C-alpha cells in the first residue's frame, strides 16, 4: 500500500480513508504542530544537516544541549547521539567485541545488537550453564527493553543467579520502550538495579521521539570510549537541528506521554478478554494472534501494522496505539476486536 501523506491516525488509500493503527510514532510527534514548529525553527538556525565529524575543530552547541537532556531524562551519567538507532547498536557491539569474552542473547533480540557466535541466554528454559560455571570472564548480555511479541519489560531477575566472578555488562535496546515506559517515558534503564558492572542503553529516536537519530547511554568512561572510535569520529553526527529539538521539546514529550497513557487506560477499560489478543494497559502494542482478525479489521476500514522481521518468518501483526488517537477511534477498534 503506497500512501502520499504521513500516516497518522487516518490513512488514505485509493482515495478512501481508513483508521490507522500502525507505525512507531507512539507519542504522535511527526504531525504535532507545536513539535513541527520547533523542528522548523531549529532547521532555520542549524540548517538541514551538518556533514562534519563531531571531532572537528568547530563544535555545535546543539549536541551539548540535546545530549544533556537525554542523560537527565534517561537517568544515565552520559549520552551521545548518532545518526540512527542501528548505528548506535553497531558502535556498542564493535567496541564491546574488544572487551568481552562471551556474548549471551535473548531470543529475537533486534538486529542492531546482534553478534555472531553469541550464545542463547536460556537453554530448555534454564539459564545457560556457561553463566554459572567457575570460569572468571567478562560477559555481555544482549536484550531488548521489551522483547519482540511481548507487551511487558524484559524480566532481568536472572541476573541475581549469575555468580560474582562473571563480570556482566548489560546491553539494552530500548527503541520500543524509551519514551513509553518508566516515569515520563524515561524507559527502563534507570530502574535496573541488578548487580552488573555496566549498563549500556541504545535506542532509536525515530520512534517515540519523532526524530531521525539514535542514542547511546551509559557511564562517562564508556561514552568517551565511543567518541574515540574511528567509526564515530569519521561519521557525521545526528542532524543538529534534531538534537536541539530534543532539548527544546521536553514539555511536549511530557504532554504527549500523558495522552498516550490516557489512551491506553481507556483501551483497557473497553477491550474485552480474548485469547487471540495480547495487550497490556501500560504498553501501546496489541498483538493479534489470529489472521482472521487482521482481515476483519481491514473490512471495517482499519489498517494495522503487518510485516516480516525476517524473510521466512510469519507476518507480525500488531495494533499500535498512539497519543494522537481519539476516543472514537479506540471505540471503533474495540467494537471490532470484541465482536
């Protein structure tokens, strides 16, 4: 389906209007007038792009302001922005290759933080024995903030079982939890209090935060190491107008987050129990486990997100609730799902 305008809550296909419950604009920012005005203002000041290395002799104040906002919002010592969430993940993995003896991963971890030869974290529903043996080593655990096909934050309680002679670094992709979960949409990074040597968070900013770019958050030392990597120093940074907007839009983020939570609370109040639906009132994705439901929604002029993560996988069908959906939109959706 090809469209000629950004698909917000309404999408037009072949000159017919449908309700749209797809995409990843969780806070509804791409079409938010106040947010657009800030972006335009900052483009007029910082230009449409700045294709220079972050280590060049000219430093742009926009990066300091945007990255300081992100660190405070996330609850980390430091952050650095890059041009995409995918690059954020790849930079972290490339650096950790030199500092890690063994990687472990949850199933279906996003490609941004995957690495060859990583071992499964669980084998037959039990923690991998390699994590419990007597060998002293540095390990890195790779996970999404909210795993694929799930609606709740990842359960990290297993970290308490790993013996102290294993030096643990936790690498967390929060592309689908940053801006959504946690206080004011801070994500889950700051709430993780398990005994690990280091926490590293990566995230796309092109989803909840409505701006093309990515962020890495961790302690000062690690972020400084990222800034010294050749891949970082030889690449242009995130659009400075967008980084400046991160800081300028703090109040808008808070307001839109409240609207999103209100919509989720409302959906929870009107959506009946259904074994073919996976939903949690704190998370804006509803997974459909029935192909018939997908077709039924389409006949009622409701379009949802449907795509394959990998070439041979079954399509992933999910309904995305955003801050921009109206109560009448949610009522229509619930009528179809409840019937």
